[in-house]
């Protein structure tokens, strides 16, 4: 059962504190959303410019399927509201979470020319929904960042269709998006993907001479 607006705000505040403590949403970076209803589509979402470690009811807005604010009047959602809507529609997600950790930012640039990053062989992969073996290879697509959100949302729609099995994607020099059928599942995916990205990043840094120059 989907939470109501007040419940969603409280849940997102807890997530913000948790991620802020891990340095995954420094400053005012990152954005979170939870589905309130699907017919018509409504999401509770963090407002633009809010520190995620100190969210309260006033820091959350309700948006519709066009990314337009339903309430409160005059409030401004995250600039990336359309990306949340695309993910919810493409994946049937109940929550979408976006982080800006150091490692996801570094790797999103380092692997951009390959169009993505493959991660295999780690036990933590089994924390991703539907994955039962460490032998799984998770492909994390990387999209070029774009200030034109309509254009970026269209590109994201294509990428999610092309990579139907992916659990996350990166925006180059920006951050990571993941999602879940529920908010707890989305939180778990953030923790799993952030762990994997940091592990890969640290390993590459130790093994590659180019990182030392």
C-alpha cells in the first residue's frame, strides 16, 4: 500500500539522514521520490536546493506525471523530476533514489566512453532484486549529463528500454540513480550499488598506473 504524503515525507527524511551520514548526498545534491498513486500518477519528491540530511515536510512536494507540482502551490521540485517519472513508468518502481557519491562520480567519467560499467563476481551483487549468484554481471549504463531535462528524459527512456535488466544508471560527472518496488528495496539498491562502485573504484586505483600519474 502506497504511503500518504505525510508518511512519504517522514520516510524520505529518514533516507536523507541515512545517506547524508554516508556522504552520498553532500550539500544539496541528490533527490528522492516515492509513488503516492498511479492513476493518476502522483509522487512525493524532494524540493530543489534542499539539504537531504535535514528534510522535513516543507522540503517535500507532490508532483504529477508531467513533473508538475500539485502541492504546495508555487513550490519547485528537483530539476530532475522528469527522470523520476520516466523510471517509475519504465520499471513500475515505487521509489527512485539519486545519490552523488565521490566514487559514482569518478567512475561515471572514467567509463563514459564505454557507455557503461560491467560489474561481476562480487557477493554483494546478490543484494540486487532478482539476482541469486555472485557470477551475475550487472551492467550499469552511463548517460551524458544534460541540462535539458526533456531531452535527457527521452534518452533515459531509450536506455532503460535497451537495458531492461539494469538496476541503476549513472549520469556522467554527476551521480547515480536506482529504484525499487518499495522504498526499502530502493534503499537497499543504493547501498549495494554504492558498495560495488566504491570497490571497483578503489581496485582500479590500486591496479592502474594511470590513476597514479
